């Protein structure tokens, strides 16, 4: 079993998680304006990604530029990983590849302090990706506990590139954001992705 094998039901049962689905997690969070560079990239890339309509195109033309912007906008050291193998507890199914990981660390050769996991939705089905994302978040939490990293909340997102659904994990409590954000709300998407990376951020919400 690997991250991609988990559904929302199986991940809940396997790790004894409490799941909340009826709260707007970031309603009061102020947006962060995108740079002119990102805005230009999105204006040019969005029609192309939608026309090609493959997971690879959406990843390269939409998701990667947004996550690169997140890294660029942080003052603290941040590393970004794409398609990295993240085997934390293989005997529990916490193994496999993560589409993207944001880590609050300058180390770029290997993952040291993961705070956010981003999963590409397969077949544009965000709900189907929730179990996979939460499993990777559980792995990130366990990784930090083993490493002595003081990270109380792991953030997650399942995205098609144009649509983003966010999740938080604190202890065994999962909160799936009631809201879904769209690429024309890029300022809000950036603000949420930046939240766990800012040194002044209080990760528990």
C-alpha cells in the first residue's frame, strides 16, 4: 500500500483520524498579491493548460509556477520538492512519491522539515485525492516528530491547477476546508500556502 492507495475512508480508519468538513478555515486570511511575473505566467499559461488538459500540462504550467512564487515570496529559508520519494513508514502504507512538498528548511537535496504537501488531482477529481493527500500529511507529521521538528500543523492541498482544496492536520484532527479556491483567487491561494512558511506564523489554527 502507498499514499495513492488511500481513500478518505481508509486513511481515517488506518490512522484513527477525526475529520471535520464544515468549516471555512481561511475566511479571515488576507490575500497576498502575486508578483507581476507570476500574473503574466498565469495569464499566458492558463489557456494553454486548459486546452491541453493533461495532468502534466496543469502541473508544469500552473501548479509549479504558483509553488515557485511561494518560495520566492518567503523571507525565511524554504525548499520545494517535486516528485520526491517520501518513505516514512512503509509498513503502514506511508510510502511512495509526493507530487510536491514545501519544507521550512534551506536544504534542497533532501526533505528535512515538511510543512505542506500538494497533490495533483487525478482526472480533475479533487475529492478522490483527499485520502492520498491526508496520508502524505500524516507521514509528514510523523517525519517531523521523529526529527524533533516543532511543527504542530501540517498543511495539504489537492489541486487541478485551476481549483484548490486545502486541508490541515493537527495531532489526529483533520480539517478539510469547506471552501474551494479558484485560480482567479490567486492572492488567497498564495496566502494559504505561505501561512505555514512564515517564521512568525502560528501553525495551529
